[in-house]
C-alpha cells in the first residue's frame, strides 16, 4: 500500500464533525475499514504529519470515551 491523500474520499463517504464557528482543527486521526480486492477486510489509519504514536493513542482513547458516552465535547 502507498500513502494517499484521503480528503476527497472522506467527503465522498459523507464524513462530518461537530464543530462550532471559529473552531480550528489542528490534528486528525482517521480509522478506515477497507474492503480489499480479494474480499477481505483490513483496517488502516491515517494521521496528520505532526502526530506521533503517543498523541495518536490519546486521540483514539478520547474518541472511544466520546463514542461510549463517557465524556462530551462540553466536558473539555
């Protein structure tokens, strides 16, 4: 596999985020479920250039907590 820009792919999938006017997105971690040509399923990740594995883990853990309802955006 080769690294590829995925902005248009995310747009075509209808990906949205809960952002307020004036919010500035500084980093991103993207998790992709991939259907491969042979029919198998794979998992892939993408991240902004500034993210090391420690920060990626923090973003992922926070996303899990949000999706499980343990924290809300307003809990900053």
